[in-house]
């Protein structure tokens, strides 16, 4: 089939797609977007979490045929998605993250000698900045899924309790951090948002 | 995974007709269980008929004061619905106690009823399993069975039904609606799951090719004071090792009406009718709750590693009914 769907705010097409292949496969292998990670492939670990029509889902359990004409946001488009949300939507119609930009997307660390941050802080969403600042990233494999899930939590609950955070992120497994720094990061992002209001 | 076809359907008759033409076709809801089983090779459909675009996604009050829940309503939307939370709080609690946010966002209530057991032998193609391959045997009885059934099982299968939602629906006398090529039908949830017997591979009384279209909850004033309590091996995102849905109406220290259902103890959500019968009209005391639980659990048949469930369920009955008594008399 020819698959047409929206990825990170831009319409994309892929040809010769088998309807039964997973959305995760389409994103990683056909679109060249490796941010969503492929781990358990059975909806257990959450490392492939993306937003499908706004709600977080495990991309490994979604068939390609199911995303026809629907909207997907991956971690590569998260910063732009968060910015649009803050600005109240896409007024110009030229929003979203192009596939080329998404493929090249990377978080450049601060300059090692000067300590100056590069251009990247402006390109990160609040939750991404908080993960870096709180030291919530170790090996990084679970991070994209956690970012998408945590961003959605803060979207619907700006001041989550620790219990809220634990429950909302229970579908995202991390084998490195012990979760404490991840909880710190979500608390930090929530606190910064409250300060800014 | 076997290669399969995929087709979206947009009307119920079309969905039923499409499935009827292909004995190897399956309906696809959220896919959170079916797709897993396909990856494991337990399910090998030739065609998936995606029912999530069918006009079955609404939750509506019925004329008599009950609730009609469409089959494609997601678990997340069911748990968030104001009518559900107000009139059937245990149902919302049960749904939220299951799976993770990502899975609840996809999973549908029709699929929830039809999900398969999480018995490890069922999903392991290298092992015998009477549910997967009739007549091949049940290694759980001699093997890993700490989370297996204590009620209603047989020598052929001791697997439990994993649904949390189904436990609350069972307590509230839910009725399942379905559509077949010959027209619509209904099944009370109490008759929906078949006894295990020597046919554990036959799980529901749904006619072949039937599509679940919705669930109807009759008006249940007692359900407004209800609770779901789930015991699991970690705080979130795990299947129950024992759970209870309970509703209670207490006046002047006497039980006027009570609903009790157990999860993770049988091949289906277990309505504790004997306990309900003993409690109705009697004192709302911890002693009475314990005696009723004991009577219900007298039929329990345990295996070496799941006998703890009898004590667990007894304690859950006493704890939750005591809490509901306090809530009702506050």
C-alpha cells in the first residue's frame, strides 16, 4: 500500500508498505527516524512510545495500516510540538519538523571548554531540558519514550504528584537510572513551567 | 510472524460479513494482546479486520438509568468518563489498575473481554497447553502456577482470566451485545465465559464470527459506593494475583445489598454469589465479611504454589467491605 500519514506535523508518504508491518518499523526503517527505540516489541517497555492522534501508544503494537491518515509525533518532533502547544497552535501552516531536520536532529552538548550551551537549548522542549539538567539520562535507550510520555503527562497535568508521575511513566522501563533522576526531571519541568506562568 | 492482510471496516454489517468469508480472519481492536500473540506465533490470522473505525465509540446513558458502552471505547476513555466515575467507580478504578497508559490508550473494551490468559505456557510454543493445542496437556499443574486458578479450574487447565475491567463488569451484571450475520444477540457476562471442563480452548459463548458491539450496565444504585482493589507483585503495570470489585449498601448496620466479584482466581471473572447471599440482610461486620468469604472460598482447590490466594481473597473481602461500610455510614 501507499501509506500517507502525518509525522511531526508534516504529511509523509511511503510506498510498498505492508499494512501489517509495525508503525515502529515504518518510522525507523522507512522514514529514517531512529529516535523511537525498538526493544521488547510487545508493548512492555515503552521505549517506542509515540503520540498517535495525540495519545501515547507503543508504536511496536500499531500496524502500518492503522496509521493511514492519522497523526504521529515522535521524539524528533517533540520540541516543535511543545513549542506549537505553547504558542497556541500553528498559525502559519508552516510548522512541524521536516523529515530532513528530524533525521539530523541531535542534542548538541554544551561546549566542553567554555561550558557555553550551543544553540540547542532553544531547540529542546522543557521536558528535554529538564532530563539533561536533572541527569535523567544514562544509556539513553529508554529516554525517547520517556520524553514523549512525560511531555504528555505535563500537558494534561501541569502539577503532577509523585504518584501521578509514577503511574504515568509505569509503562516506560529504565534499567539504568533506578528512576529517581527521571522523577526529578519531571518535577523540574513541572516546577519551571509553574514559575514561567 | 505470519504475513497477514489488513482491512479497515466502517460499518458493523460489513465487518461481520468480511469475517464470515474467512475462517482465518480476526477482528483487531487495540491489538495490545492479539498483536503480541501474533508475534509469539500463538495467533496466526490470515486477515485482520480493524474495527476501531466502527461507530461503536460512545458511552451513553440508557433510558432506564444504566449505561451503554460501545465496544471500541478505549480503556482510557472508559476510565475517564464522568458517568462511569460517578455511578460505577469500581469500574473506572479497575480499568486504571490495568496495564500502562500507552496500552490503555489503545486497548478497547470489546478486546478486553476477549483477551487471552497470560499463563506462560499458553504463550510458549515449545510447551504443551490444552488451551492452545487441545489434548496436549497442562504443564502448569506440575510447574509454574503461583498465579493460577483456585476456583472453577479443571485438570485440563488452571489458567486465570487477566482482565481487571471484567471483574467490575461482572459485579454489576453487565450484558454483552454482539452482531452476527444472522442478526444481533446478547449475553449476560455471567454466561459469557464457558466453564473450563475438558475444553479450555473454548472460552466464550459468543457465536462463531460474532462481533462484540457493546456492553450494557443495568442501573445499579448500589454501584455508586463501590471499590476495586488489586493486589500485584509491583505497584503498577502488573497483572493481578488477586483482585476484588465490591459494592455495598449498608443501613443501620445491616447489609441491604452487596456485590462481590473476584479477579485472578478463575478462568473468568468470579462472581461471589454465595458470599453475597450470606451477607444480604445480615450484619455489616468484619466477622460476617470473613464468614461470607470463607463460604465462597470453601470450593477453592489449590495447587502447591497458589494456596496463598485463599487467604489473600479472604483478607481482600474483609478489608474492602469494611472500607465500604465506613464510606457508606460516614
